[in-house]
C-alpha cells in the first residue's frame, strides 16, 4: 500500500481493509448475540461513521434498524462554549435499545454530550460502538462497549475519517506520518 498525500501532509498505511472487515464482522457478531430479540436501533453519527455503521449493521445478523443523525455545533450564548445539537433524529428513542455508532472517540467530548442528550429521551439501553478509540486522548469518561481498534493519539484518515472533507472514501485507514511531514 502506498502513502497518500493530503494538504501537503503524508499519511502511511495503518489498518488494512481486510483487518477492518474482520474486526467489523466480529463486532457485528457480538452485537447480534447481545441484542438478539431486542431489535436495536443503530444510530449512525454522520458523516464519519457512515461506512463503519453500514458495514456493522450488515454484520449484525438479527432484526435491527438503522438511522442517521448529524451533530451540529453552534456557539452557545452561555459561557459553556460549543454546544452540539442533534439533527435529523426522527426515530422514537424511548424504550428502544440504542447503539450509537461513531467513527472515532478522541477527547470523548462529542460522545459524552450526545449520550447525555440521548439518555434524556429515555432509551431502554444505550450502548456505544466506535471503530477507533484513542484512550490516551480521553478527557471525559466514556466507556464504549464495542471498540474496533484502540489506537495511539495520532491523526487518522480513511474508511470514513476525513481531513477537511477528503479521504473518507479510502478503503484502508492511514495515519499521519510525522517523520515524513514536511518542515513547517
Ligand atoms: P472528540 O469529541 O474529541 O472525541 O472528537 C470526536 C470527533 O473528532 C470525531 O467524530 C471526528 O470527527 C474528529 N476526530 C478526532 N480524531 C480524529 C482523527 O484522528 N481523524 C479524523 N477525525 C478525527
Ligand atoms: Mg465523527
């Protein structure tokens, strides 16, 4: 696999698509056995989690539903700073078994806010599936039940993850090659 260049930055291959597919299949099997008969609702956080959510949903061989939300950031009038609002949630959450599907958990702030908002809607259960998890970057407590890969605190692209909107369509995952980075 070759290196990729975006915005003058070099990325090297990190996780190959065959390894991603194997891991996603395994997560799908665990979700299927945990939620058999419960018809869980997969809630995909757009845009980044789209490829992972669709593959994971297909890998879970049970009755289940999928829906897509977007998190819109806006500057609050209060001093709490950035607030994220859920956009596009049309499904009834109350009493459902909800599995939030994310591409990556970095500081955990996005997920923590989202879980607070979803919890307020009264789901029967709330779980988190994330393709990538950077445990060393975590700043607020988030404990995802289904993790594809734990990775070091480095910048990742591919399989949904972007750099300024690009690279989401790479089938493999790449990591920023800090050694190969051009001088600033
Ligand atoms: P958090 O709130 O810090 O956990 O950030 C989560 C969001 O930041 C993700 O949903 C991604 O959109 C973005 N993000 C964090 N790390 C990366 C990365 O390595 N590559 C691309 N996007 C990232
Ligand atoms: Mg994201």
